[in-house]
C-alpha cells in the first residue's frame, strides 16, 4: 500500500510540473541580447529528491511567466514570484517551481513562476539575462494587479539556490530596468515588497563580505532566509547576507536548521527543515503581507 501511495505522490509531482496554466512570453519580440533561439530540453531522468523525479529544464532562450491564482474564496491578495534554482545552468522546474506555487496557492497566496534564461550566457555575468527576465516579470505582474485580483503593494520574490541569488539581486536593483522598455507595463515599480530566500547560493563574497552585486541599503525589502548547517558550501551565503541586512537596518529573519542539505524544495525528506513553508507563512503575516 505504501509503495502505491509513494508512486501516486511522485506521479502528482510530475503532473503538477507538466499541467500548468498558460505561460506568458515576457519579451514578445525576443529577449534582449538573444541572437538565436534554443530548443528547450526537459529532463526527468536525473537524480531524484525524496524518491520523486525532478524536471530539469535547460536551453531556455524565450523566458516566460506562469500565473498561478489563489482560490477565489481564499485569496489574500499577496503574490509570490517564484524563481527555481539550478546553478544558472538548468531550472529545477517542478521541485522549486510548480510544486511551490501549488502549495502556497493552498494558503491563499497567488504565485508567478518565472522560467528565466539558462544556461549562463558567455561573456556576461551569470545573473545578467535572468535579472532582465525577473524584472520584467515583476513589472508585468504589478501592471496586471487589477485583472489578476492581486494587491500591487504586496508582491514579493522567492528563490531557491541560484534562484535565491537572483531574487536577492532583484531586491537590491530596482531603481531602473536592466532591459530596454518593452511596453507600458514597464512604467511601474520594480521593487519587490518582500524577499524569501531558500538555501541561497552566491550571496557571499571574499573576506567575509557579500557578493559585490548585492548593494544592500535600508530600502532593501524585508527578507527571510532558510538554511541548513550541513549545506556546508553555501552556509556562509546565508550568514553573510543576513548580517549585511541586519547591519543596514532591513527587517530580516533567518531559520537555521541542523540538517537537510541542499535542493529539497518542499518535499518530505524527513528533516526538520521540511517545516520551512509554515515559518515563511508566519513571517508573511508578521510583516503585514497577509492577514
């Protein structure tokens, strides 16, 4: 019986990844700087997490967003723009994308899943093209607030691993777009109202500093970090960024768990860190993003 239940859960994860809402192309006339169209690859054959497959997407040249609305009878009005990780080379699209959106939908939060460009573009910073995609997604989402029945003043970003680095960069670079104006949707604020970072990568720099692209100020949005102690290579990424935010007077919370490693999404791995969605929900309420 347990075996069949396990298989059904894995099948549900795969179905959630495949059966999405209709994606919206972020740059209808082509993403800035793209000189050729790549053929997207979807791979379910790699290492599993919690016994279930991970949909790894690569070769993305046409970035999109997908809107996952909260149920109408439970819509808080708040929205999370979700950015999967994958080292800026692939996107763990179900593990750190569609599954996340569905879970937070069930708690009354609208979600927007960003399929940003990967892999890294030669001769450019690892986050340069993805930042353009995320900024455009923020602008597009905020500009559709009335149509989508969301609050334009309660739109935040969430990211996992490399996607968390992307979310942090966007939280500190919002004064102007990093891409040429596309349409009237780009005339709105690019500042996220909150930032959720789950096992973030690349936030630390040399000599106990943060990465130079993270220009933290007192206006950086309220931020929460989730990290495990046994994610050894990336532990300092969270710790140094936490201290930088605290030093700047930014409202910040961090949940540091003893074990869980890296790349678990919200799947049940048997570790205490699996409770992180509830800590995030409590924090969103505490900072006034949900009621």
